[in-house]
C-alpha cells in the first residue's frame, strides 16, 4: 500500500518558520520525484516545490523562492520542506506528491503525479 504521510503543519506568526515532512512507503522512493502542492481556501491547487529523483535538482514556485527549501533523505524515504519567512498568503493545506516521470514543463500540473498524501494544514497569522 502506497502511503505519503505529511506532517509538521500548524499555526505560526508571519515571519516564522515551519518544517514539513513527508514520510513515504509502498513504492521505490529513489525512483520518484517528490514534491509539494498547496491549496488555499477558494483557490486552485498550486505546485510549490519538487525535487528530482535523478540528481536532486529542485524547482520552486516564484512565490516561495529563497524562502522555502526542499530536501530528500533517501535512507529514510522522507522529503522535507523547510519554510522560512512565512507570509499569510502561505496559508493553505500542503500536500506531498510523488511522480515517476516528471518533466520540467509538467512540474506544476497535479495530474503529472502518481501518488498524493492527505495534506497538512499551515496557517500563518499576520
């Protein structure tokens, strides 16, 4: 059974930090690109970040560049999203995703990914 268990969300003041974790099982972690999407109330799902399975190359949405850092620990089958300098507009449910064949032009397309986790809620107060 494939599982992507996201954790680490919570309530934080603007300017604060959170680290999200995505613990995975049930598939060959090393072969998959792992990413994060988020969805705020009333808004479309947005691709936030992704890390490659091949060379650990990374992608970030413009809205989070230089504030968020994605990393992966292949020994633990876990991906992390370090979020610094949080803003109220970062408030959303964050979903961990895994995709086997992710090309750059499709990173932000939700249907590109094979597996989705259940989400963890992040609330940033002003």
